[in-house]
């Protein structure tokens, strides 16, 4: 398949690209940073530089790539976990507006299947929880698949040395299970240890 991977340079995206390529897929890796194109090429993806919030440019990028599937692994989180509270609004925006822009691009590009990242744990009331519910609702309404991940742990995650509380999933297992989930029917796929 041709897979348009949004969030290709993120923690899980960097693990997904080589696995997807090894499974025989052609991967278009979306990044908003031109400085990350070399990394995407090294991982085996065709770099696509575009900001998910630039709706018209995103529609054009998806139309040009002609994917069979759009895999939304977008988040907007800081490298430093102690600053996560500062990114609540940004992360909520990428889950709502960013996800909706991907869906709009899909609709204008032959309606490829959509899979999108969500969380397997209960979020406290607030923007994050509302954004996750909206993302899930919209993806399922499009006949897509919600990937409900446990808390990541392992290299490159916020939990490199410690194993977080359940639900949790090692980052490499999360990537393996995501590749397996590509053919899933519409619904929610829980990805945990």
C-alpha cells in the first residue's frame, strides 16, 4: 500500500517507517520541518514537507501522493515531560483541527482509509479529553480505525527508564502492533502490552 504517515518523525513515527517499508509499503512521511527530510529518507520514507494546519497545502500533498491509507500519528508535545502542561492547547489543536484537515484531504483524494492515534487511558476533564473524544468520533464516522495506545515506554519516550502504570505499551511493540492493525475493520484497536 501507499501510506501517508502524518507524524513520521515523532517517537512512534520513526519506529513505524522502517517497519512499514520492510512490510512492502511505500511511505510518504509528513513533517512540517524541512530539516527532518534527511532523517525520513534514511528511514525509508518519501519526505513530504507540509504543515497539517495549512489545509490547502495538505490537500494538495495528499492528492499528489495518492495514498491507500492515511496514518495519523500526530501529537504536539514537548521533548521535556515537565513542560507537558504548556502544550495542552497545542496538542488538542493537532488532534482536532489537524485531524480534520487530514480527513478533508482524504475526502478530496479518493477517501483512503484513515487510522488515527488516541490514548487507552482516561484523561482528566479538559481540552485534551475533549480533543481525544472529537478525534475518535470523527475518525469512526469516516469508517476509520482509532488506535488506542497505552502509555509509551522505552527508548525515546518520556518513560525511557521506568515502566509506567497500565495501560502501557513498549514503543517497539506499539509500532509492531500498528503495522498489524493496518487491515483492521472500522472501530477501536487497543494497543497495549
